[in-house]
C-alpha cells in the first residue's frame, strides 16, 4: 500500500484489494474451505520506479503450481 501512496497517490479504494477480500470472505461464508486471500507486502526488487506492482510479477510460480495441484487433487477425492 505504501508503494501505491508514494508512487501513484492512490488509496485502497482505487485498487481491487477490498473486492478481493470481500470475495474471499463471501466464499468462506458460503462454506468454501479452500478460499484463501494471499496478500503481498514486500517491496519488489529489480522493477523500474514507474512500473505498476502486479501480482504476477512477484508470485512464486512453483508455489502457485503446487497450490493449484493440491486443489485439483482435492477436487478428485
């Protein structure tokens, strides 16, 4: 969030963070035990100053693949 404030002068309301949290909350209310909100808080390294932070730019691809595989296997049980 600090990056958004410092570089774009934006608040939580200008991002989709609130919508994402609301979606996960609603899924859990409806009984989805696999819904999980993963937040990013670490500053990105190696990105240009004016580049926009994007989830795909700092996700651990192997960890995501493992997580998706576990969900897919769980769905076949």
